[in-house]
C-alpha cells in the first residue's frame, strides 16, 4: 500500500507543477498581447523608419522628436489639453465635493433614488448620444470654439459619477469632526476648508485623477465643439501627423504618442509614490 500511495502523491505533485507551468504560459501569452503595443510605443519613436512591425531600431535617433517639436499645432495641442484637463478637474472635483457633502449630511425624501438616477442617466445618456443637443445648446449660448464650452460640457458629463464616488467618502466621515468645529465657532466656509477638504484629500485625488484621465484621452467633444486649430487639444491635433489621404506617418505619430502618454504615466508614478495603496483608502468611523 505504501508504494501505491507514494506514486499517487508524486503524480499529484507533478500534476500541480504542470498546471502551474500551463497557467504561467497562458498568462504570459495573454500579457504579450498588451506588452507588444507598449514595446512598439517605446521603440518606434526612436526609429527613423518606424512601421507597424515590431522591429527594434538598428540605430537610435531623436529626429522624430525634433520634427514633432517644430510642429506648432501639435505642441500647442499639449498645452490646450492641459488647460482643458486642469479646468475640468478643478471644477468637477470642487462641485462634486460640495454636492456630495450636501447629499450626505441632509436627509431628503427620495435622496438615494436621486443619486442612483444620476448614475443611471450618466451611463445611458453618454457624451456620444447627447452630442447633438449639447452642440445646439453651446451654439445658442455662444460657447462654440471656446475652452469654456469644452470644460462645461466635460464637467456636466462627469459630475454624476464624481458625486457618487465622493459621496461614499463623505458618508464615512464622522460627523463629530464637524460638530467640534461648530462648537469652536467655525463658520461653514472654515469648516469646509479646515476640516472637510483635508479629510477628503484621498477622495479628491481619486476623483481628480479619474476626471483628468477622461478629459485627456477624449476626442469627440473637443473635435465637435472647437473650430480653431490653435485651440485643438492633443487628441485632435494628432491629425497633423496624417497625410492628406489619411495615411499615418508612423515616425512622427509614434513620437507624439509617447509625449502624449507621458503626463498620465508621470501622474500614475507620482500618485503611487506619494500614496501607494493608501490612495484608495477611506476613513473608518
């Protein structure tokens, strides 16, 4: 009986090892699907003859970046993306924090239904579906071809989800902090500035970075609302790296794409270094 049991144990161990090897190979295969485009993104900008084939350049060159730097429309697009991204982030985060605080601390009939209706409405009526009425509205109030119009449209579309995210954080804040501030004679503005916002810093960072990423990568809204090329963000300015027939120039397009991705990558590294896993943590009562 002992040899049979020993062989069975060995068979189980071999099966486990083969299963782990197969699982790791499957994960590597799936991961390669995502890694290969990233390798192309980091190799093609330094290739004088970049193409869709994943070929490491025989000789590294910075000529593609020099060409991009001399493209005034493209470089202006990066500045416009920062203007629109920062504007939408600040406005959305501030309004979402105040709205979430009001919804969390006041009890109104049908309040929870109202919050879930906001989420449902924002998920069903997306920016693409509502683009025609939004364009007509911006045209009537004179916001076509302006950064203000783009910022307001983005803010209106992102606010429902931002309020929902922020409300979860505000619900976790003990009311005793606000009551202590009121006993000490703090006004509403002082309480928000000195008590609420410092405690909501992780939530503000979550909503702010989520908002910035949505604005940074969006193409449709600025493409429809803006008319002047000098106001185009980077997502729209990429058309300057296409030929008149619609063929992409891979050398300059890859270099510009790398520059376009660097702010988001830098933001991720900064948040990870500063907050780590605590970034998504809440406050327990």
